[in-house]
C-alpha cells in the first residue's frame, strides 16, 4: 500500500509539465514573463503550437533560487 505524500498546496507539481499560468502563479510572476523566460531558455520549457509548457522541476528550482 502506497501513501500519498504530496501536499494539497502543490497539486500542479505532481505533473511533469505545467501551463504558463500555473508556473506564473507558483513563481509569483506574470504569464508574460514566464513566456519570455521560456523563449529565451531561462527556464526549461517546450512549445506546442502557440502554447508553452514549463517543466515542473525547473519551476521548483527557480522558486528555490528566488527564496535564497
């Protein structure tokens, strides 16, 4: 029997990829800034058509850098 150790405060982090809006909320940043960071390679992301997906682990790492 496995126990769910994820907190309800971080439901999006369970997934491998986040939307721009989810990443912006977690980083307390604007979606526009997240898209700009993705396009410049500042944060790991991939693009499908017009939509960006942001790597959840990259968001966690970015958030950790901002709090240090």
